């Protein structure tokens, strides 16, 4: 929940020029608050940056005050949507069942969902990382098309806590995620305190296809360094 429309415009002024040096095979997506989507859809038109939302409802319309539907997103050029982010699960009551509904609704409307899975510190310390993630995937991906999907592994214990998930450990867990899929070519990202000073090591890992960036994406120079990893 960052950036007014004015702040978003200021961000783009600092960020877009840095993409001139970005290799053409890299995909860049900005997933912004709902109030910024329409403005960015116009501002990013013709650029190489795709637009994403941070959530979508499972119905196309209805008495769901405060929610946003797939048709509302696709109408303004949104291509991606984050679903099941740890903060949605932790603070707003998202369950594996509602995550599954949202995933299917996103795909029905032509959006590519970015499914987030991951464990808390309590779960990791209890040795439940593998079983929890396998369970999340089994429940979340029921009847979901794995040909139009991205997954982000976010170790909740490594987000904004000062604890870090070693790149090799992130690679191991992402390999586990891949082993559970029908389609091994699904893009699987890492999302846990990704920063300019660790992006090169993260992206050197063989199982990691990309990153889902939080706080480090709020500042143009910082995010540009991540996009332009070496």
C-alpha cells in the first residue's frame, strides 16, 4: 500500500530510463495499488513494463463491497495479478480455498496469476516447510491451468525481519515446488527481502526464474539494479 498517483508518476520518471540497458528476454511487471492501475496503464503504454494488480475477486460482479473483479482489471490493460500473498493470508483471512477461487477467476479473465506460497518462522522451526508448501500447492492449484501461471516462494520469516533465506536454500525450496507441478516450465520466483546487494546471487541459482520484490521496488534506482542484475 504505497504510492499515490503523483508518486507513481515520479517513480516512473526515475525508473523507465534504466530499462534501456535491460536484456530483452527479461520481463518487468509492476503490481500496484488499484488507484494507480488506470494511470499506469496509460503511462506504461508502449513501454516494456507489464501491469499487474495485487488481488482479484473470484466473481465477475456482485455484492462484494471493496473488491475488484477480473473484467475491471482487464478493461484497463492489466495482465498479471498477485494472489495469495502472505499479507493477504495473514491479515485479511485468505485461505487456500479462496486463493484457488481467485486463481481460476484470474485465468478465466485472461490474467496471469502470480501465486504466493511460503512458511512462517514458527512453521520452519517446526520442520514443516516442505509439508506446508506441498499442501498449499495441492489445495491452491485444483483445476488451475499451469500453462498460464507464475509462482512466488516467499519465506514469510525472511520478509522485513532481518533474517535472510540463503540463496541456495531458496533454490532448494523452489526445486521442491517445481517437482510438485504438472508443468515444470512454470516461472517460479523468489520473494523474500530481495535487494540490490543479493539479486546477483539469487538469480545465479538454477531453479530460480525471477523475483517478486517488495520494499526494494519502491525506489527507482534500487529496483532498476534488481531488474538489471548481472
